[in-house]
C-alpha cells in the first residue's frame, strides 16, 4: 500500500512548526546582547522570554476545538500570518516593556497551532503509527535549534539581534502558500492519495473512534477534570520547566563559563539538540513497536533528570564532562514527546481529545514561563547556573514518577500493524 501521507503531511507540518519554534526560541541566543541594549537584568530577561507562554495558553483549547469542529488547515493558516507579523515586530522594539508586550502577542498568535496540528495528524495516522508520526513531526523542535543556532549566531556576529528577529520572523509568511497548497484536513478531501490508502485510513480511524466513544455524550468540563488529563497537565508542566529553562539559558551559561564568539556559542548550543533528534526517533519507534506509552515517557524524563543533575555536579571540576552530560540530558524531555502526545488520542473520545490536548498544552506550557524565570532569578542570586539547573533536573525526575499514574493506552491490533506496514 502506498504511504503518501508520510511524504505529504509530515514534511509540510514539520517545516511549519520548525519556523514557529525558531521564532519562539531565537531570543535565547539574542538575550545577552538584547539585555544590554534594552537594559534588562537576568530576572527581567527571563520574564520577557517566558511571558510568551501566558499568551500562548489563551488559544490552546479553542485551537483544538476549532481544528476538530472546523478546520486545522484554516486555523493554522490564520496563525501563520499573525505570528509572522508579531515575530517581525519583536525585532523593532525599543524598550524592555515593548519587547515584553510583543512576546506576549507572539504567544497568542502561535497559540492553538500545536493542538491543531496534533488533531490533523490524528486524522491521517492510526494508532499503530501515531507515536512515530508525532515524533517525526516534533523533530522540528530540536532540528529548529540545530539548523538555526549556527545561522542565528552568524547573523548576530555579522549584524545584530534586530536583523536576526526580523529576518527569521518573516519566514511564516513565506511558508503560508506551501501550507495552503499541500495540506488537507481529512483523507477524503485529498485528491493525491490512492484509493487503497484512503480506504485503509477511513476504516482504521472510524473503528478506533468508535472504540473510544462514550455511551453518553460527556460534558467538556467533566472531560477536562478526568484524572488522566490532570496528571498529563502536571507532567507536561514539569517537562517544559526543564526543557525551556535549559533551552533559553544554555547559551548564556556557555558564554558565562568562557568568553566565546556568537558563532561558536551557536554551534555548541546545537550539539545537544542533534543528540535529541536521534533519541526522539528511536524512542517513538520502540513505543509503536512495543505498543506501550507510559514507560517510554517515564524513561525519557528520568534520563533527562539524571543527566542534567550529573552535569550540575560535574560542572565545576570537569567542564567537558559536564557538557557531555548536558548533551545527553536534553534528549530526555524531547524523546518523551512522541509517545506522550499519542496518549490523549488513544485514551479519550475524539470529540474531546482535541480540546483536552489544548488544555494540557496550555497549562503545561506555563512551564516555559516559570522555568526560564526561575533560572534567571537563581542565577542572579547565586552568580552561577548550578542551583537553577539542579532544580530543573529535580522537576524532570518528579514528572517521570507521575507518568505511572496515567492509564495505559489501548495498543493497536496486529492486523492494524500489518496493514500499516504494507
């Protein structure tokens, strides 16, 4: 059976969210020079970096709902225009307050794109393929850092942070045309898909949806209050505290440890995310093969917590060993994402899964605010990053334990695996 959806849906969604993640995180390299130009102390810089996530939460639930009830394709199209305009505006600010406001508006503009894309993928990939589909799409997170960090470092060295934010902020406006041309919401809308692949998808997805539908319609509020959803919120919050606290402040930590050029900091910053990309693929493939989600999420988070703690302990005496541990630690939170985001669509009714994923992503992503803020505060108080990164590692270990409170996801049948492998 042809597998055209892997070559059509995944690459376009991959590049779309790669651009989103670049526009969200490129300030990590720009923060040292921005802080000097805009007169921000580390706490203010951490607050400005993290305020994005307060805006980001506003459209999470509506984004998942509209993707399911209306159109993921159209919702993301509107978001591409909005976040492109806000990302460019971040490079035009003249004060810390203006930067804070534009980061908040950028968060609103990007809000809802994540759950909308997860809903889109759930329309194209059955259970036996979903962790891999999620992981291949979510590879955009480390790949965005690997590809953009050396380039961003070069732009910073050649020009300045304003050129960096404006140039990379214009990318979503370019990608909008590709998104509109290539993406369809459902298999039955796509002219490019083969009849055999369309029939397989419609049969498999309809059967899976029927298995999860409750006997009686369930109110949205009650669905949101399910222990399964609340535990996922806690896990994702701690995961994002660790990953974003690590991401936003690692370049500053590298720069403070030794005076390095912007280009070299960019190259060193990319190395942990190259390791991360490999871990994401391997963990998601094994999760689909073994039909298990919880253990793969827990193991990845524990991995990140242990190695980040080891990096902190080795930092003063063995800087090279500490950097190796940091490279390994970054793989943990990201490797957990593929199987983690397969859980809602495999354990919740389709009518509420999109909105529930929006809730998990909305509140969980507040970790992207508190993580950088706590790191900035502790580094200002202590004069180094050891205690801050140590606290992040503890959060990852706690989230690993919480994973075992989740219900096991229903695994795909062997017949589904056979069909999907043809």
